[in-house]
C-alpha cells in the first residue's frame, strides 16, 4: 500500500508540473494539453489505471476549472487508494454545487470515505498473521464518470417568488392606513381642546367626531398593529423561503473546455 501511494504521489506531482508548464505556453498548446488530459483520463479510468486517470483529471481541471472534473478526480483517487485526496476532491465538488450528481449520494460517499480513513488511521502498524478472508460481499456498484457539463439552477414558483412581497406591500398599506386614521383622531382631539379653551366654537360636526373619537383611536391602533404583523410575516417568509427547487441543465459534452485567460472554447467533437 505504501509503495502504491508513493507511485501515485509521484504521478500526481508529474501531472501538476506538466499542467504548470503547459499553462505558460500559448493557447493552442494549452488546448492540446487539455484535450489530452481529459481523453486519457477517461481511457485510463476505464482500463483500471486509476493513478494515471487521477493525474489526467487533475491536469484537465487545472486548465478548465470545470467542477465536474473534481468528481472524476475523486473517483480515480478513491480507486487508487488515496482516500484523503479523494475526500478533498469530493469536498471541493460539493462546494461547487455537485453539478450532475445527487448531493445526498455525494454526502453518503463522503461519509463512507471518512469512516474508511478513520479505520485506516486506527489500524496497528504491524500486520498480524493472515487469517482466512470472510466471504466477499457483493461488489459496490460504482457510479460512472460525469461526461456532461452541468449547470445547477434554483427556481422558485410564482407563489414563492411574489408571495413575500405581496405580504410586505399589503402590510405597509394597512400600516399607512392606521397612521392616517390616527392622525385624524389626533386632529379631533386638538379641535376639542381648542373648543374647550374658547378658541373655536362647538359644532355638530365636532360633536359627532368627538363621540367617535375613542373608536377612531382603537381603529388606528388596530390597523397599525395588524399592518406591522403582516409586514413581519412577509419579511420572515422572505428570509426563510430558501433558494428554491434545484434543477440541473446540461450545457453539452464535458469535452467543451472553457479555458481561462482567453483560451476560447475547446470542442472534442461530441460526448466522451
């Protein structure tokens, strides 16, 4: 196991050196290298040469930065026995939104990797005498590599999109109505006080408004409180509604690498 990891580490270092060297070359050279990395990675993986596949996927990702390649890299590293590096690749893939792969399945795969890493860390350095192997369990069905560029989008229904804003608007309107009614009640109180001081004469209209003054104040307070509650509900809905339903959109074959620094579009001529 130690020798295999040393060999894998050396291949990885060589791949990174090649990627860095190609990065300094003109766009044509970088495109050619990206094509070679991607195609050879799929070929190596299919032939069971996991360490070589990991090097190729690492080089392709260094040039294209497409997150789908992180999943392929993690799969190759896991099969090569580089569990820690595989977990790191899967974590980066999850941080990018896991395009083209179910997040629940990815979380389960990462949890299983953490368990295997912990078990290897707790394993004693000296290997005891070999014991008969237990009956082998059915082989795990390995997911296939991702060969399509996937864009993750989140969409909300019209109700989820407009609902909070409708509540906020309605609450603001009711609150404003309560404030206007309160201003009217305050004006009645000012007119009554002026009449009591003899600054203006009592009138039947003033008497009618004064009789309804207590009810007007109650209505103003009620409208203001209801409007504030409706606005609070709209704000809470807006804060807790979430990003919406996840939807994945295929952008074509993963072989269409978008290279940085003006590299343009590299098309491999169809799906891998």
